C-alpha cells in the first residue's frame, strides 16, 4: 500500500469537491490540457508537501497529467481535508495525510513520501527540503531542484543558501506577483470576511469594522468590509501605510480610540500584542474580535481570560467571554487565522494562479535545473505575465498591446517636450 489516509470511503465526496475546484481553476485546466500532450514531466518523480485541499488536488493531478509520478504529504497537521486525501489515494496517488496528526506522524509521512526517491521537490514551509537535507542526504544527488510556496519557507531557504547548506536549486514561487498580491489582498480579504460571517452571521452593513494593520491582507479585509457596508477604521504604526488607508477613504486612528467604537476587530499585522487588556476593557458589549495574521499572537488571549468571569462556545469557532465588567466579547477561532479555521482559505480562483506558478516552475526545473546554481531563484517576470495573460483570457477579457512605436518611445530617454 502506498498511502495512508483517514478513511478511503470519503473518496466520492472528495472527488466532487475536486471537480468543483477544477471548474474554478481555468489556468490550471488550460495548462493541464496543453502539457498532457507534450508530457514535459515524464520520468520525473515529484514529492510534494503542501496543504491537502481541493485546489492542491488539482495541482497534483495536473503534475500527473504532464507525465510525473507524484507522492504527497500535508504541510500542516491541521490543514488536511480527509475527503480530498481519500480521493487522491483512490485515484492511485501515493499520499500520506490525515487531519489532526501529531508531530511524529507528520515527519513519518514526509519520510514515506521521500522513500519514493524524488527527482523534484515541492514544498510549503520547507519541511520537506529540511528533512531531505538532514535525515535523507543519500537522496540529494537524485534531485534536480525544488519549489517553495511560502514566505516562511523562502526565508529558511535563503538562510540555508547563504550558509552554503542548500544542495540544489529552489524556485521561490511565493515571490511571483500573481501569487502573493492576489493571495494576500483578494484571497485573505474575501476569506476573512467569510470566516467572520460563518462564525457569527453578523450583519456587516452599518458596523464599525476595525482593521489592525493596513498591509496587503489588512487592505483586502478593509476593501471587502467596506463593500459590505461597514465603516472601516484602520490602525497602523507605519505613517506611509496610514496615509494610504486615509487616501483610500478609511478612517485611521489609534487602537486605543478604535477599541471604544469598534463592532468587529480583525488583526493583520504580523506583530504580537496588538489587542491587549486596556483595549478589551474599553470595548463595547458584543464586540467581535479575530485575527488573520500568521501566528495567534496578535490578540492577547491571556489578557482576555484574566479579565473574564466565564466563557462558553456558542457556535463553531465563536467563544463568548463574559467580562467582570458585565460586557461580552466574542473571540473567533481562538485567535488563530479566522479565514482558515472558520472558512476555507483562499478561493479556488486565487489558488489557480499560485499553483500555476508551482506547475510551470517544476517544468522549468526539468528544462533548466542542471545548469542552475544551488541557490534560491525568483520567478521570471515573463512567467508572471504568462499566467496573468492566461487568467485574463479565461475570463474572456482582452487588453491592448503596445505598438512597436510605443515600445521604442518607452525606451527613448531623448523624447520629451
Ligand atoms: N490551514 C489550516 C491551518 C491551521 C488550522 C479550529 C483551531 C494554508 C494555506 C492553504 O494553514 C492552512 N488550524 C485550525 S484549522 C486550520 C487550517 N484549527 C481548527 O481550532 C485550530 C492552510 C492554501 N489553500 C487555500 O487557502 C485554499 N486552498 C488551498 O490550498 C490551505 C490551508
């Protein structure tokens, strides 16, 4: 048996979800169509370690359609969707993943996928590459290269490369514009609002919606909350971001002030202690508080607990804290990423472009990997443009092209008044 999943009988329901994702990932499906004919990945063995979701399943099956054999594990013990893992196992993919595994099982799964002796690796967070470089060095000589999905993974790999510890080239998919910009703004924006609504069913129209941090994720949340009729208030520590928020039509103030008038709070700063005791003390009865930043440090839950007399779970992902001052505060998803814990993360249409970058980068490694150095490479701008172009075409949108004269004009520094 070349898989281990929770329950194979979930395969049919997983397959329906995968089909849904396929019909919302037109770029991936166009690439699948094109490369299933030319088979650029034929003879390659790809080991992947990335969240087992319906969108990832589309990536896995596209890699396979282009000729690769694939072996997979999840990159977070809590992110595997068991019905998707079952559907992939039933389709003959070697997959080791189930929801709620412990840390030991997590690394056991990675090792099983490495037994497959990969020629290419695909990571989200660099745990697979790290395991290969530490525990399975015998396999390194067989690997052409790898790709990495996230900021965290790219940081780890750049540090390894700087130390001379990276033993094969890796492409940083995260840094593609068609990945991070769309993920952060439109993916996080919609899915965070979705998480808040699923966990509370609150009406956003008429509410004061406080966004802590006006980076890409905060901006996405602000845009969408505003579109739902909320009055958006942004809090910032960076004056440039604060001006941006103001010029985009949002109120900007200190969290100390916002705490008094906010109805819904979302943190998207990447910093700890954004909402603490003195803020909770000022909040209105019924305030809703959640986080969409990577770590669950932005809301100081210890402070909230200390101020509270009691708490109870009133619906999935929604805990009611009764404060000693008699007011109620609702904490969503225990202060973890509300878009993933209470909703479904980025919509398939957003993952479409991220995973198109993964797919094309794997092909690039086959074509160019032998001549590449053992360092971290960026996505070429042409690939970003190609993916955006395919996405637009699948949306039925055509755009203008520069004429030869215009291109010459753009590069002619002599032209002027
Ligand atoms: N999922 C995740 C992580 C932790 C977690 C309630 C608290 C990231 C990107 C993509 O990290 C991911 N903890 C949970 S649920 C949960 C889910 N809980 C449960 O109690 C702890 C994750 C990429 N992605 C999308 O965004 C959409 N499709 C994708 O492939 C997936 C998952």
